[in-house]
C-alpha cells in the first residue's frame, strides 16, 4: 500500500540519519601521499572512506588536465588505474568523496621515471693485445636524465665517471652513454668491464635506482707460426694417398682451414680439420695447397705444393656416367684423356640417332654441348678416344626431366569458419609424369598424398593437380598450407627434385552476438547524456554499425564508432537502437531499448462544482497531470493528527453529502521514477439552517444534474488526459491510512 511505503520510507530515513551521525566520515588513500611509477608500467591509486555506506567519488588532477586513467568505483572504494604510465600521468591527483552534504578530498602525487633496462656495453671491435679499443656504455630510455650518473670500471678500477646535468628542454626518453679508449694487455684476460648506472629520482627517494652490466674481457692474439707437415712426400704418383697436418699459434686457438689454389687465382675450400687426407690422387690434384690458421682477429697461412705424376692413358667423361638434365637447359658433356698427348675423339648415340648437339675437341679434351635440351636428347652418349693404336670408349646417359615452376595453390573462395573449402595444388609442364608425387600438408600434418603412376604413350609435358575439401576452423588461422611436389628422376639420384609453395591460412570468423553496455542506464531522465558501447568478436575484427529502428520497420544509420553518444537526450530519442557487427564472413546484431523519462508537469487540482460548498452537497476533487507513462497520483487530506490517503478513481475523489468535517486542505502528489510534483486546495463546507420541513427545489435540480455530471466529468477527465499524455497513467487506489 502506498501509505505504508511512505511511512516505512520515513522511518528508514530517520534511522539512517541517526546511524550516519554516529559514524565519523573519513577518507584515506593508498599510497598515502606520494608514489613513484616507471613509464610503461601500471599503477593503481586507491581512495576509500569510513563512516559512509554509499559515498560518491570523483578524481581530478591538480591542474584539471585529463586523468589518462580508468576509474572504477565499488562500494566504499574507488580506484584510478593508469596502464601504461606515461608522461601525461606526472601530476598530483585529487580524490573527492561525497557523503550526503559532507565532502572530503585527499591528494596523491604521482612522480614518474624511466629506467627500464640494464646498461649495454659495446666494443668497437675484438680485443687484441697491443691495439687500442673503444668501450661504450649505453643506458637507453632514461627519464629524468639530468639525474643520471654512470661509472665504467675494469674490475675494481674506475675508468670513467660521468653525470648528465644538462637542462631538460622537454619531457622525453633519452639514451645516454660514455666512452673510454684503452689498450688491452695480456693481464686483462679474465678481467671484467662493469658499466654501472644510477638514477637519483628525487630527494624523497634517498636510495637511487641502480642497474649494472658486466662483460668479461676476451683478449685475443692473432694467429702466427703456421707449420705444415706432409706424409709420405710432396711428390706422388696417380692413385697414391697423402696426409698433410697443419698447426698454428694464437689466442683463442686458431681454427685450421685447408684449401687449394685454382688456375683462375681463386681457391677451393677443402676441409676445416687440422689434418687433410687425399686418396686415389689424380694428375689434376697436383697444385698448391694452403693451410690457414684463423681466429676472430686475424689469420696466418702456409703453402705447400703437391706434384702428382701421370699414369698410362685413361679416358674420363663428366659430369659422370649418368646426368639428369632439365628440358630447356644446356648440358655440356666432357670427355678427357690422361696419358696421351694427341688423342682423337668421336661422339655417337647408343642407337645411332642424330647427336643434335655441337662437338668441340681441343688437346686432351672434347665436349658435346646440347642447347637447349629437348625430348629428342634422352639417350646414352658414347665418347670414343683413339691414342695411337689404342682405343677406349666411355658412355654417359642423359635422363631428361621437366620441373620448371613451383606448384600453384588455389582456394575455392574465402575461408570462413565452418564452411567447407576446396584447395587445389597444380604442377605444370612435368616430365616424366609417372615419376611425379604431390603432397599437401597443413603445418607438419599430411592432408593428402598422390603418386601419378599412369602410363603415357608419348613423351610430352603434362599438368596435374591434387584437390581436396576441408572445413576450416579458427585454430587453422596462422597455419601454413604447403603444396610439395617431388619428381623422382632416377635410381642414380637418391634425392628427388623438389619444389613447394606455401600459403598462410586466414580463417574468417563471422561476428558473434554483440555485447551492448549502456552507461549510465537505458532508462534516463530527459536532458541526460548516455553512452552505448557495442563489442563483437570475429575475424577479421568486425566493423561496428549503430542504427535506430523506425516505426515503419526501417532502420536509420547513426554511427560506425564502437560507442554511440547522445549528449542531451529528448523524449523523441526513446526507441530501439541496433548494433551490428559486420565483417566479410557475416553480420550479427543486437538491440537495446532506450527509455527517456520526464518528471511530472502540468498538474491541476480542482474541486467541482466549487471549492466552497454547502453541507450535504456533492463535491468531486479531481487531480490531472499531462505526463508520460508510469506516473503515480496520490490524493490526501491534510490534518494535524495525520494525513489521510483518499481512495481515488482515475485521480478523482467524490464526496457525497458533504459534512462540516470534510472541510480542510486537500493535496495531490504526482510522481514517477524521475521526480514528483504536488498541488493543494482548501475546501470550505458551510452549514445549512436546521429546518426539517425545508426542501430546496434548487437542491433537487443539482442532485439530478450531478447524477449526469459525475459520469460526464469522469469521461472528460479520461479523454483530456488521453489527449495531453504521450503514455498512460498507473493510478493508485489507496485505502485510508490508520494514523
């Protein structure tokens, strides 16, 4: 019952005032007065109260600059979080707590600094005994740098000290350094360079921030005294073996590298071991062999010449007895002779077909050049050498292949989570087809593998594909799809020709149902500001579109920002607002209803037929309010002993046969969730002359008219309120309260 609610609410207020008065309203902060924060870190300032159940908090800076932080209020505590801390957070922050009419304020000063990394030690080069070296000590991203102090030490010996006392023109992160040049000696081995940095942040923090880096000195000696020993001899016969051992002095111990000088003044690297063994020597192995001792700062070399003497006439063919050649390339077959000064050469195919190439013979060597290689060149070629009356023949087989391009990966369309997609891997212009293998992998997992073993009647270039369908998921994003093609050329080449192509998978995820946050509430008082923020997950990140649903079913686009702000709301802003998350994989939407309320207004309290009536008359006291929905109307009669809540119908209360005690002050209160309004009038009831036989014709007319007027007034009030309102009333039918 409204009367009971009003009484209970009043009692609660009285108890709360008594309770609140017994509590001491206090405010406290953590940290208490001052805190120190490193740029890039996070910091939380806490403001709490005692002696107030529901305080309200506000934060500001001393100079009213932006907070650059996030405020969170919860019960008797409010926090201001700055993450990450930046130059804009170097302020004094004020927390204001309000409890009823009481207000308290407390200050926390935030000082910032930057000292994120240990110093870095850089050397201008390796440390070599007797050669000057520059050491640089670097401290990156320092603030405030005018309070920086740097020391550079070698073990316990201070080499240089520097303080950076220059004025700071602006707030910025600075990198500071100091340099020292010295000459290393043998005694420096095992010693350490120490770069120490101290940041004296302020007078309150008596102990400075300190960082240091230590680097052990590695002192080198360039290689020297390189020596070679040869066993059994530097003069050899074809087919012999030789072992050569090399040593070199230095610090650190030099690595040994063996190489051979070539005719074009280049060298051919042979080994990285101290010992080099050559077996089955040939004449072309004759030459100058070089041993080098190498460490980080230098090298030292020694040479030795090996002479390999000729053996009787032999024929050699290169690249070897078998060669794989790609169609379209050039192939040079070389036939060489040893042990014969003036050989004669001839070339032919095993089946006596045309050579289709160019022969050139000079001295002890003959070449057959096939350019470009075509399918007609897939033969065994024979080189015949005649030396005097002796004849030798060597053969070489050319096996052709075509594998000119990497595979091509194609997708059937956009990859969308849960939608089957087809991927194809195509290899073009392949020969021989029956040696082809295509493999499709996702990361290291094999999805599909196929060998193309079909026979072909003719030699030709073929194109083949591998195709499969899979259903992508978000976990596939970032994985690599690999199309791997292998061409197994022949038995003599153990490793197949291999090509591959990769494609990184990006799986699109349709937007999930958006989440809408309305601040402060979806039900507002007219003139208030409201922020509606929409979040939606998906890949790629969905674009946000705000719109409003119109009465005709259409939507009115409003904004593409995540947050839609209405700075000063009006009644017309009430309605359904729609947030859509949109990306190329789909659309999701969510609605929120915004209700704008206004406090009661245009209230009227009247007495019909008049505020002054005679005893026995019928009086209608009517209360109307042109307003919005959800408005409560309460009619009361005021009295010193207590107010009486009247039972009203549609805001109207009828007094039949008014008595003298009905005279007095009548009050109407109209209220809703936003506010309230009240009106009052005074009813005057005049007594009649005491005459039992007296009968007034006017009273009879008024009585008859009232039986028609009362229903008419009720209907007039109903239609008047319908015309003046944009909503409907919720009228309270109240019984008289016991007072």
